[in-house]
């Protein structure tokens, strides 16, 4: 079964960690987040625009839209990105890697959700 990556920020030192997550766990995380939202447990507030988030890592990523901070740099071309996942997708442009293939037409895609939209 294919795995996707999600990224989380450690509360102790703000380091970014990659975690492999299968679809069942990913769906479980979405359900848990919805339950938190339904319970009113949205405790991380953006001091720029007032949006609230379920966890600290989502708030940290969101704040970069205000600060224009792009801490993730491509070692090949120097391009800068606001999330490590965006950098990961970008890196595939240098390798032409497209691991998600359409069963009907053979078209390749860098992200599974783009294949789904196709």
C-alpha cells in the first residue's frame, strides 16, 4: 500500500519531522480534527488575521502566508518554499519523477490528489 508523508513540528524545538501515514491513519487524523472542531477545541490563534487552528504546526505553516517566510530551499536551483512538502513536490520537477499513474491513459502526476482530480 502506498504511503503519503505528513509533516509535524516538534513542540520542544520547532524541528520539522516527516511521518509516513497510510490512508486509514490519515482519515483517522481528519476525524479527530473534526471532533476537536465540533467540540470547540481550536486553541491556536493567528495574531495576524485571527484565524484559529487545531494544532500548533498548522498555525506555524499558516503564519508564513503573512510573513512570506520560505525556510525550505531547493539545493538544485535555489527555489524557496514555505512548506517542506511544497519543496518535495518541486524537487520532482528536477527528476521528472511522477509516481502516480492514471490506469486509463498512463498520464503521470507528482501528487496523488492531482491524479484523483484528473
